[in-house]
C-alpha cells in the first residue's frame, strides 16, 4: 500500500515493520502508526536515539516523552509503583489511548522524562505498533511525529510532509482515534487513589473513575481543565501552518456571520479563509480533525475558520475543543 506522491517524497521513506525494527535496533528513529496519532519512535536504552527524537522534532528538553510498551508486564517493570489502580486502569483501557504517569525506575533516562521522577506509559492498540515493540523486545519512547507545537499526524503522508520525506515511516493507514491519548497521573496510598488529568483524550475522567470501583479506596480526581499545564502542554500547541481563527457561535452571529467581517474584527486582510466543519459525532470529529487542519492549511488559503457550534459541547467534545483552542492564533468569544 502506497499513499504518497512519488514525485515529492523518496519511495524509500515508506518502510516495512521488519525494516523499522532493524533500524530501531541500530539506534535510528522511525515513525510508527498508533491508534491515536503517528509517533516518532526510538528505543529507550539508546541516548543517541532519544537525542535524535528531540532534534528531529525541534522539541525542547523540558517536554517529556511517553514510553510505549507491548504488554502490561513490560509496563510494570518501568515503574516503582505498579499499584492496584494502575493494574485496574491498564486492564480496563489497554491496549488503547490512555497514558499512565507513574513513578519511574532509575534506569529510565532523565532525557526521556525531562528530569521528572515520573514516566508516562502507554500500551497502544494499533497492531503494527504492537508488532514493532514486541519484535524490538524493548519499550519505545515516542512523541507525536510532528515538529514541536504543530499539528499531530494522523496519516503516514502527514509525517512525510512534516519532515520532507527525511524520516522513514511505517504506513498503518489512518489513525482510528485521531487525537492523542488521555494522560493521567496516578498516585495511590493505603487509603486513597488520586488521579490528575494532564491531557484530555477519548477516554473520559468518569470512565477512569468507573474502572476503579472494585478497589475499596477513596478516589480523588483533579481536572485542571483549560488550565492543564503538563510539561509541554503549552498554551499554543497543535498549530496548523496558517492561523486558525476560533469563533464561538454567538460571536459569529453577532458579527454578522460572514468571513469578510472576520477581517474587520481582527484588523487583518486574509484573502482566503477556509472553514473547517466537523462531523456531528465527536469520535468521528476527532478522527478527521488533524487531517482537516492540514488540508485547509494549503495555499491559496491564508487562514482557517472554526465556528464552535452550540451543539459541540459536553465531555466527549472537550478533548477536541481543547486542541482547537490551543491550535488557534485568534479567539473570538462572546462574553
Ligand atoms: O497518543 C499519544 O499519546 C501519542 C502517541 C504517539 O502515543 N503521543 C504523544 O506524545 O502525544 P507527545 O510527546 O506529543 O505528548 C506527550 C505529552 C508531553 O507533552 C507531556 O505533557 C506528557 O505527555 N508527559 C509525558 N511524560 C510525562 C510525565 N512524566 N509527567 C507529566 N507529563 C508527561
Ligand atoms: Mg505532540
């Protein structure tokens, strides 16, 4: 299966699972599909590979990487606190789009965790990601395969475009979930389990709480919501290559509902503003989101418009709206 225009990218940039494993073994980095977004992987035992991930992405070292595993057993060996809560969460949601932040074992490089005492662990659901990690025989550090602060890739061709064909990628088709994993920090003692949501995702806070019901401890959940500031979850994130204008429905109606009026409101002269319209079902909207942002960023478009419609609200929309707010350069809200 080949989905790239050969004229633009070297054909060798699409590689097989076997080739990916062999390159990872020799300390190279490769892009791999996961069910959330494509990741840029390097083996955790090799500092050179980890350095290469940061330099390829132009990522600051304060932003820690998620470590991907192929089994619960492999995950439990990376933390000093594989607690009953971690076990229950893994049982309920792995393989799948959930990252557990737990105290790290000392052998995990500070480069991976940005010097934090914790490590983010995820067992992905995508069969090719699982095959690669299993064949490699060691965990894989993998951030999303995009330049720092930019839109994440949900197709192999996005990775090729992002790195101009210089990063080899295993094509696993379009990502099923389409937005990054939910990240939760888990702290458990004798009496209580505390969960802190560090990044919203498809798996919702109430589902996490539900999965812990059988453990007889008090559960505390912290949801920083819009103020989430996990390292790297900076205010501007997921940004397309042209400005995104986020307008809520009331404001849109108030300014007369026409793209020309936006220019006046913003004091800009965008010649062509392309709108993105998302599917009415949030899980479908998440799947389309990054593809639409990349697609609408193409010339001659000069800006992208997202109108936050009244029906797009509730827990399942929150992770999508969170990305759009952070991706936006301009926010026009009716207060
Ligand atoms: O779905 C995903 O999670 C994708 C795929 C490839 O697995 N990965 C991903 O990685 O989104 P990245 O690097 O783009 O985002 C990971 C975020 C970091 O920005 C950071 O905020 C958080 O995870 N993180 C990682 N380790 C952490 C830790 N020990 N403590 C707090 N936050 C952590
Ligand atoms: Mg990312």
